[in-house]
């Protein structure tokens, strides 16, 4: 009887065709281990990048231009052999270029990894995965249904560096969103920005609306980042700061043209997210719009690995954090009374629901047909 053998190089078995059966090519074609190695190497890949940022590799190469390992090691004051090994690890990830023994910034590094790159992620990378020690205890978190040290234990310590790190990306997203949302069409737009972080959305909207004003909310301690950023962008005089928990602060009914829920729902669980959507609905004037930005997995939670892994990242480090699918959010928005619901992607990977509070409850009925 035919016994499948386990060949040593499964990934080389490309020549298997109908015409090549039997020895040495058999019908049994095991999968390659590449995807398993990709997971194992994930840890090393991240820490190679982190170390390169910490010792200043990208900013150093920006100063020196293309450089050999020994010259860059002199510039950075580190060990040449260890640096060469680290640089090779960065090159292997496609984050630097190398020709013979000369290393140089490629376009990815110039845009995302130097501190003053146009879309720099340099300060986001250390904090984006959440507290690193929570990853080493992930199995316990799944056993217990709770991380040992959720970020809610000390939100200020976690969120201040996070919102500093995400500001550049979110500000680009919020600025470009005007092409799709046209908030600039109403120069006196009034905004409510819940969990505003560094207030990238408020700043972008106020930049586009010269008579606009914003109520900016975040936790005590984190809201200082919003104060600083709005001051740097010269819109602070048009902002009112309202510190406190977004589930319980006072919010005026039917008063705002735009309410922003920017990357806040995924830490709140279904109940919390739906309650924020309901608060946003009440706060909007009829005809006003909610902008709800987050990472949304597809219906089956597998076609968008970035959003799916963001969900696992939330599970690893927060008390109630999970991502929710496009379908779940659209259903919740509709159930809260929103209509004209659409999804925009102002920049890559940054999706935002835009949903309108109908002008009257009869519009609501007409549009739904209920
Ligand atoms: C991922 S950041 C998003 C910041 C900003 N909206 C953006 O899009 O860049 C989440 C923000 O929500 C704030 N936050 C978390 N829980 C909050 C609460 N209960 N009340 C008010 N703000 C909260 C955090 O401090 C943090 O600034």
C-alpha cells in the first residue's frame, strides 16, 4: 500500500504535476513551515526594529548619508560587529537598503522611521503593541479572561505616549477625510471630540473651518496632550477642554455638527461602544454627522489581518477590548437611529464610518421603511 513519506524540502516540490507522480514526487505535499517561522521570527523582527530606533540608526543614517557599519557605529557610539548584525536584520525586513557593505535609508525608512519623516511612526512603534510584558502572559490572560495588568490600571501612563505616537498618522487621516466628508463646507462647524488624545480630528476640522469650535474631551492627565497640540497648531482659542470619563461627562443635546469617536470604541466592549454611539447621536443636531474611526475586521474576521491582530492586541492588554466588524458597527449605528451610513478610508489602513443623524424622525422612518 502507498505510504506517504514526509519529504525534507516540502517547499521545493513545485514540479509536482499530473505528469510527475510516483517516486520521487508523491501525491502527498505537506505545507511549508514558513508561516510558523514567520510567527516565531515576529518577536525578533519587532525587537530588531525597536533596537534600531533606540540607538538612532535611522536618524543617524539621515545625518551621515549612506554609511558602512564601522562609520555608523562611530557616529552612534556602539559596537561595530553588533551593529552590523542588527543592520542586516533591518535590511532583511526591507526597512533599510544595503549595497555591499554600505547601508542607506530606503523610501520606507525616510517616510516612516526617521523622527521627522512626513509620516513618522518612530514614537508609535515602542508603544503600539501595548505593554510588552502582557504578551508574555497572553496564555494566562486567555485562561483568566483578564490581563494581569490592563492599561485601565494606569491609563495616563499608557495613553500619553500612545497619543503622542499616533498623532501624525491620525492627523493625516483627519485632514484627508475632508475630501470625503467636506466638513470645510460649513465654516462654523461645532465639533465634539470624545477621547480626543492629541486632538488630531479637532485640529484638522478647525484648520478647515475658520469659524469652527471644538469641545475636546479626554481623561485628566491625557488631555494635557490635546492642550499642547492645539496650541502648537494655533487653534487652542477655539477649543473648550472637558476632562473626564466620556461615559459620564455632561454633553449638550442636539448641539454639534460633528461628533468624533476616534479609536475609542475598541477598548469599551459592545455595551460601552453602543453607549458611546448613543451619546454621539444625542449630541448631534439633526443633520449632524458622527465620524467613528477604528480598525474593523471583515464579517468573518480573517480577510484583514491588521484589524484582526489589533483585536488580539486589545484582548492582551485591556479589560473589555475587542475589535468589532463592519457589520456589527453598521447594525449598531442603524439601531441608534443613524442613517446615510458609509465607510471611508482617508489614508491606507485608517477606516472611518460616517453616519448622519436624520433631520427628523420621519426621515428615519422613510429611509428604513419601518
Ligand atoms: C487610541 S486613543 C485615540 C485618540 C484620538 N481620538 C485619535 O483618534 O488619535 C484613545 C483615547 O481615548 C482616551 N480614553 C480612554 N478611555 C477614556 C474615558 N473613559 N474617557 C475619556 N477618554 C478616554 C484615552 O486617554 C486616549 O486618549
